[in-house]
């Protein structure tokens, strides 16, 4: 990723992971369907992950609800399904989302 890409994004959720990576850890999620930026921030806090997403055009997009015990990546995929976003990068502590490429 280059600096221009990150400068065009806004950090929607930031929750610093402690010493152990959050990869493949089961967590309890309880996130109702809501505006996508708020849902991403909530998931980031509950998963203790930093999630970076495009900053514009998401205000009117609604997330799906996520409830139950699951891995943070599965929860995020469920949350963003049908929103036009996908996971572009994941280093274990930070996940970068991007818009789906036009077909």
C-alpha cells in the first residue's frame, strides 16, 4: 500500500490489540444493523483491531447485524457483506478495507 492510499482513507475504528494477535480468536459479537461507519467502529472495538476503510460514501450504507461467537475476520466479512467493501489487507492487528472493483 502506498502513502496516497492511506491518506485517502480515514481510520474508522481503532482498538489497539494487546501483545497477542487477534487472528483466529473466538470473540462474542453483538452489533446491530446500523450505518456502516458506526458498525465498523463497533466491530473494531469488540475485536480489539484497527480497521481502516474508505472515508467517503459510506454514510448512507447500512451494515448487517453480527451476533454470536466467531473469529473477528468472519464477523467482519458478515458485517460488510453486500456493502461494496472487501478486505484488502490484514496483518493480524490492522485490517484495511477497500471498495470492490467494478465488474
